[in-house]
C-alpha cells in the first residue's frame, strides 16, 4: 500500500525565512539591538593611542622627565609635613593629568567614532535595564558553551596569533639594532625604542582594523539572521500597524450605516429626489430665506439609492428622473455640500417645477 506524503504548510509558516521589515529594524534599533563589532572600536582606540604617541611622544617624555627632576631636586629635600605632602600630591596629580587627559580624550573620541561609523546616532536605555534572565545560571552556562562563544574564542586566538606573528616579524627585522642597543647612548636608545613601539602599534592597529572589518561583516550576518521573520510574523505586524482587515471592514460598515441613518433622518426635509433612475439618487432641499443655494442632504448609489427612493416614496417626496443631472451631482458633491454654480440653473429649474406642482409658485 503506497503512503501519501502530507505537508503541513502551517509548520513552514512559522519558520523565520523572510527578511526583517523596516518596522522590525526600527524596533530593534530602539532596543539597542544593532549589528556592531566591538573590535572596530578597540582598533580605533588603539590607532588613536599610537597616533597620539607618534605626534606627542616627545612632549610626554619631557613631562615624565620633568616629574622625576622635580622629585629628585626639589621634593627630595622637603620636610615631610601635612602641608608639604599635600603640595607634593597636588603637584604630582596635576603633572600626571597633563599626560593622561589627552590619552583619555583620544580614546573617547576614537571609540565614539568607531561605534558611530557602524550604527550611526542611537540612544537606548533598554540594554541598561535589569533583567533576571541575565543572572540565570542555566542560561549563563548555555551562553558560555554555545556555538557563538566558541566562535568568539576562535576569533580571539586567531587575532592573538596574527598580531603576535606580525610583532615578531617587526622585532626580527630590527634584531641587529636591538642587540647593539646596550652600546648606544640613552637618548639614542630611547628614540629607537619609541620608534619601534610606534611601528609595532601601527602594525597591530592596521591588522586589528582589517580583522575588525571582517568581524563586522560576520556580526552583520548574524544580526540579519537573528532578526529574520516568519510569514506569520509579517502578517501579525501588518495587522498591528494597519489594523485587522476584518475590524477595518466592520468599522467601515458601521460608518456607512451611521451615514445612511443620518441621511434617512434628514430626508423628510428634502424638496425633491433626483434619480438616474436606478443607479443614483440625490435628495435636495432649499429654503430661499435661510439658504444661499440648494443643499444636498442625502445621496446614494445602487443599493443605497434604492433605499433612499423607497423612503422618499413613504414620505411623499417628489421623485424626478434626470439622468445627466443625477450623474453630475453625484460626481461633484458630497452630502452636506451646496450645489455648485455650474449646476445651479439645472437644479433651480427642477425646484421651480416642483414648486409649481405643490402650488408654491404660479
């Protein structure tokens, strides 16, 4: 007996195979969930530090030497008292800040720039909110031994291996001068070591930037995979943003019903009902003492037109067939509007005829 394979399409509807919608991306951004690699900011901070050392290294060395000179020449001979100790600490703190503040500023600026080029301007407090799941030991163990954690470990080991190899090659290229460094003067040795440190820093920064670009591409891929949506998710989002079609249909029906009831209530005030005769029905009233022009108080098409005609017959309202005028009125006016100037004469002739029938005018 041959078995038939039956597929449940509802099962596939729950699979997250669709790209995230703009609304989903905006919601993730508000929560601080964006594609970002911490390696980019770290590489930028390191590059900024190396550039600062390259351009201001001589000034920093002079500041450090000045601190030692003051300690060995002035402070060394001071009597140790509370006042002198305070002066010593204040002076040392001030000199230290002169060196540390530029480094801190460069780190902040380059770190901010490294994040800005990835995600742009964004401010969210959601990642700072306390969540109990973060201290759940079971979930914490799952994060530690997850595939993502293994990938991060592999990335770190690869980064250490590449940068270590590059640093070794830079040092190996300068091995002859390094071996003769003890025979050089102190200024020359310091200059050589400073240049070598800058060279090592620039090499490591460039490698880190290249690895950071690759890591950002990987983080972008993971992020896009993480925010994918199922077909059902897209339908639910559409219903949430645009409204449930069934509810919208019921609202429209309710509005049409209310509009029709309002027109039926105003229909007794009509002087005439102009028809197509079956497709359109327009009820018009006019009071020469209070109104500047005839006014449309009810109108409808097809089924609604039939209802208006039936009600007009019950109210003994004169029904006049005028196909061109009915079509023109239905196309140009809404309920509550006054008759436009280009149709005023035609409507006035109809009203005059009605008034003659009712004996209002001779």
